[in-house]
């Protein structure tokens, strides 16, 4: 499979290359792509050096698959150019996620919606991905009415500049700022830009994307997205109200058996998910599973995952693996 990684020098692009290699995705030809300032740079993939090329050069090579992490405007312009030459694009930006003609996919939840005609497939927002992986088995069993989520998000979700800001501040070095305020030893209740309703775009993504991925517009979601000075992954405190009552032992069992989930919930031994433990893992970790005693049929839990992996690169590669396994890629579609 001829594979282009667009945005190959960024945090997510680098992680995509790492995950493709780790999972032994059958890359017969790799085309690392980046913006003009990175063209000609070298990247390493499976011990071999590759030169970064321009989008135009990559399109000429007609890759079978392009994993995109190049930002929304680049994706809006360039993903259709790849699609036109027959490439299937899996895009990590927010550009196509809510487009009704595009599929928004978390393989554990809704891979079945993909068809061979889908040439641009959207990878959801990191904080949404880890939440829906945990919500899906519970929704299937008890039917979710409402979700109240507060996030504790890693600076890696913002990119290299934010990681540098955190470590520079820690060392007392003045440098470029990704955030409007100090992030070290601080907490910012602000991720992405504010919208007219007082919510941030990150919060609105969690609301809208959850419904689309779960295929159920009746699920009510409200979110507060918060940036914290952490790098290993995103954490979420999630309160879930169901239509039907549940049993805690059964909830734990359901989550333990669900694909992509590891339950870490043994408070007697102080075991619960943390970003330090989730870092560099592909699973979604769930713990602090308990009944909300203030309201019937309502559950509290704590969900942690590496946002660059399951929240971005791993989910994109899993979509590509699904395309391959189901022969939905690398074939010309009859009009
Ligand atoms: C963040 N959701 O953590 C973003 C990354 N996609 O800021």
C-alpha cells in the first residue's frame, strides 16, 4: 500500500508514522508530506530515511491512502485533491467532521458506516474519541439520555509549541506562547476558541461529534473542556444518565469486555487511570466507576487515554486497517 502522511513533521504526523510502523501496516511505499518550510527535511520510518515532499509531488504519486494531520484549511483544500486521484484520505482535522456527506469514525463504535465510496473519512476530536469508546457499550445496554463531561487535557493536544511553552515555563525560560496565559502550575478552562453561546469549539465538538459517531441525536451532552499542565493524555470526569437502570458490577464487566477498553478500578489499592500510565498506550482506560447517588440511573466514571494515540494517530491507523481488511481501499469505484 502506497501511504502518504500529510503533516508528517508535526506531533500527530510523527505519531502516525510511529503507529504505522508499530502495527506493521503494509506500507510498500511511504510518502511523507509537509508544508514548504519542511520539504527536503528527512524523517525516519522503520529505520529508513525518507525526504519530505510537497503536497503536489505526493498527489502525482497517487497514493492509496493519505493520513492527514495538517490542520483544517490545508485539509479542506488538499484532501479533495488526493480523493480526486483515487486516494482514500483519513483526516485528523475538524474540517470534515460535521459534513453530512462525510463519515466520522471510531472503529470500535461505528466502523460499519464506511463504504468504498468514502474517499475522505474524518477522524474525530481526541477528547470525543476516548469518551465514545467508553459510552458505546453502555449506550447499547442501558440507553444514554444525557452526558455531563469535564475534561483535563494534555498540552500535546495543542501541538509542539504548547509542549515547549510548558517546559520553558518550568525551566524559567521565556519563549513563544501557545496559550494566552502561563500553563505550568495553572489550569485554563479554555480549549480552542469561544463561540457565541459561551462554549468553546472543543466543547461543541464533544457535543456534536458524540451524537454523530453514536448515530443518536437524542443523546444530550454538555461539556467543560480544560487544559492542564500534563503531557501523557487527556482525562475526563464523565457523568452519564441512562434510560434504564444498571448494576455497577455489570457496568464494570461490560466495559472490561468492550474492545479498546482497559478497566483500572480498584480504589482499595489506589488503582485508577492516570495520564502517566496511559502515555504511549493505545487503549482507553476507565476507572472510578460508581453510582451518582444524587440522581437515579446515573453513573460517574473517569476516562483517560493518550490523545496523540487513540485520540489521533492510532484511531486513524485503525480506520485504515478496517479499510484494508474490508477491501474498501485501493480499488476504483464504479460511478
Ligand atoms: C486539543 N482537541 O487537545 C485538541 C486536539 N485535537 O486541544
